[in-house]
C-alpha cells in the first residue's frame, strides 16, 4: 500500500488529453512539492515534472503538473503513442521523514 | 555530463548482506546542494524509495527497512554505498541510485542510473 495514491491505469487515444491524479496527506503533498517520473518499458525512471509544475529541459510542454492541497495531477495533452509508460508521483513526507512514491499509473495509448 | 552507475552482485543468498555502490561523475558529492537517493523496483511492481544521503551527510531511511539499511558516501571516490542486511527473496529487485540537485527537495531526482538487478536466491 503506497503512501501516495494513484489510479493503477489510465488510457486515451492519440491527440486526447489525459490526467493522472496523486492523492496524499498534509504531511507529504500538503507540505512539500510533488515530482513526477515517467518510466518507459525496460528503462530507468526519468524526471518529468518537478516542484509541482516545472518541466526539466527537454520535456515537451504537452506535459504539465499541478497541485492543490493534498492532491496533485499530471496532465498530458496531445497524447502520442510514445507516451505509453508508467507514471509515478513522489514527495517527501515530513512526519515520517522519508521519501514516498505513488503506486504508479500505467498509461495505455489506444 | 552527469551520470550515475550502480554496481554490485547480481545474485545474493538469503540472510547475506548486499552492498551496492553508486559511482557518480559530472558533479561532486561535496557540493553543498547535492544529495543521492536509492530506490528499488521489484519485478512488475512500483518504485520504492529506500534511503537518501544529504549534502551535509545527514541520512534518511525507509521506515519499513530502516533496521537493515545503511547509506554512506566517499566524496574522494565519488561513490555512494548502500548496504542491506539479512537479504530475503522478496528483496529481489532492480536497484537505482539518483541525484537530487536541490538540498531541501530530496525527491526531486534529475538524473538516474540505469539500475542494477539483484536476485536473492539460494
């Protein structure tokens, strides 16, 4: 059972917009910034969004992040086949003094 | 170019101690902003954060694994070492190290190693 809760799966057709949610608590998402990672099949995770809504250099602006209270969301617009991957949210938890990940969301492009 | 590379045994026996090394290049572990985390992923399962070493040498460990983990760094060798005692088959996983370039945001990990797969079996 992950500390951060994500839907196990999401799907969309090419060109669509999809969102992936990440729910936490006041001690993690409510107190700290949220980061999102993309893991393509058979590869290491890659930083997608940091500090709630910042994109590293090279990440397309189709990817965006937001946070409100104890929840965060990752939005992907103009869905492409290469976006098919697992997506994870992550944040620090102040009460446990540990890092926490969501359980991951498998995105399927139909 | 910033890189991290994990190394260690491919196979360990139950009850043995696992020692993994993360060798970094392109940045210094003595940099006041830099920290390094270890994360693992059992086959077909989610990422699990294990431990983090901050730039000031402060350490933090997963609550469930705290009694079994030790993280340390050797700045002169550009290495971060993770040891895990009393290995069990459920510890079979790919183990990653990752750089955290902001000292007070340890889960902001901008560069990851490719991972090293560890199997626990007799």
